[in-house]
C-alpha cells in the first residue's frame, strides 16, 4: 500500500484523534487516524438528520436569518 503524508492544523489533528477515540469506544477495537478519516468520508449529510437538538427560539432565529439572506440575494440579482 502506498502512503502519503498530509499537513493538517493542530486543531484538525486533535479533532481527528478525538473522533478516533469515540469510534474506538463505540467499535471496541483500535481505530487509526486513517480509519477516522475514512469514516468521515463515508458519511452523508442525511446521516446528520435529527442529530441537532434545537429549541423553538433557535428555529425562529434560523428562519429569520434565512429570510434576510434571501431578501438580500434577491435584491442584488
């Protein structure tokens, strides 16, 4: 197997290590940084559906922000 080196920021590396640790606990087997990256590459946006617990207030704020954004976009088009 050919390997390549890549550069990632310290923050990215820490988050990958954290993810690898969570996967290791979940799968009950050793998980490498490469395994963590492969896990992230397999995920789809639909995998996240329902994973964000939002309040009614947050939903209202998001809708208002979207309305303002669309309004700005429409007026500049």
